[in-house]
C-alpha cells in the first residue's frame, strides 16, 4: 500500500472515533450514562493511535515536504500544525473531563459534553484539509524516492508503535459498540 493511502486509511479510523464522540455527547446531554470504560478507551485511542502513532506519521510527511522546499509557514502546513495544537488541547481537556467524570461517580460535567462535541466537529474538518489539501500536495511535491522514504518511515513507525495503536483502536471500537447496544436497549425500554 502506498504511504499516502496509509495515511488516508488511518484518517478513516480516526473519523469513526470522532463520530462516536458526538454520539457519546448526545447520550450524555439526554441524561443517560456513558460507561467510563468507553470514555477511557476514547482517550486512550487519541493518545495511542492519534498522538503516538498517526501524529508521528504526519510529522514524517511534513518533514519530507519541508526537505522538498515546502515552507513550514505555507498553507496547508501552517494550518495543520495549528490544528494539531488545538487537537492536543482538546484531547488533554477530554482526558481531564473523563477523570472528573470517573471521580464524581458519573456526574456529567458540561465540559465533558462540550469537549466530546468539539472533537466530533473538529476531526472531520481537520481530516478533510489533510485528505484534500495536504495529501494531494504531497502527491505532487514528493518524488517517487521521497514517497518510498515516507513509506519506509511509516513502516518503521508501524513496527515500533503499530501494535499498541491498533490495540487501542480495537479496544475503543469494542467499547463503543457495547455502549451503543446498551443505549439502544435503554431507548427501547424508555419508549415502551
């Protein structure tokens, strides 16, 4: 698989979790509980898969683009870097809000709901910029040699961090599926 396609595939995984953040926010806003393990698995996913795995792959791409003469202050790179700081802030905020939720025994804080909603809104827009601006630019700017170098970097990152990232993604996916079944059963019981 080509390096650019690998990054796009990783985006689809992140989009699914971002979508689940929106669903969790909606569930909490309606007054229902979201199991703490679901919220913890989302935080773990963003740390393991997003920060330690995908972000490192993105950094490899951005570094190669810089080597090829793309200025770090050029669009879309400057926007992507700015948004990555915003993403980190949101994930840190989610981690803190989940910790408060756990310590309170499930008392919902508006920060938790707002942060989940913010993540659900943030990622589709951010990923669109990467898929339709950054990655096509990389496709044009990087020679085949640089694309092979990127693929080698991604393979190295995968060999060092891929297992943990995929485990975090699977754990998160399983927790979210379980939560959605519980929420569906709860909705059916309330409507009966």
